[in-house]
């Protein structure tokens, strides 16, 4: 196993690099995840394990974000909380505080543990997608 230090923001991006990104309103696929590519079973196994850990981190951040929205936002008639960027055409100070706190959280670093991924394991992968965070996890053997 290997550890790599990523920001929580990079962990969010890695989750979409692994599983893909879909527009929740239209269902349109915006990007195909690495796990949707043609991979060996062994690579698919270790990427799936990595993805499970990444999704747990993302869920923890989402829970914190939602609680901050409840703390700083307002509830509608249905009990749903929201946080408007503007109130009466003026910047909402609670929205500014929310942005500052979320930005600070997403800049926090976390060490993630994962299988050793060698560049050679993915040399036959042909894709038009780009996976910049996953590339940080690759180990390259110098010649």
C-alpha cells in the first residue's frame, strides 16, 4: 500500500475521475470515469477499493457542508434549508462566511491509502478523458 496527500477538494475531483460525472438534472454524462474504461480485473478491484474510501471522505465533507447550511441558512415552508448569496440586492454575510469556511475545509489535506498504481498498469488505456488527480497517485519507475 501507498499513501498520497490530497486536499479534500482533490478528493472530490478524484471521486468524479473514478466514477464519472453526470448532470443530475438531465442525466447527461459529462465525463466518463476511469472505472468505466476497459481495465484489467485487478486494476478495477483496486480502483473500486480506492473509490469506496474516497466516497466515505466525500460523504463526511457533504455532511459538514449540509450542517453549515442549516446553521447559516434559512428554512422554507417545507423545512428545506438554503443559503442565498444576495439578500435585498446586498451580499449575504452568512453566504460569505459559508464560502470562507467551505474553502478552508476543502483546502485541508488528508493522506489517503491506496494500492501502488504503476504507470505500466495503465499503458494500454486509450481515452480522451483526463484524470489529473489520479495521475498524482501513479508511481513511475525511472529508467
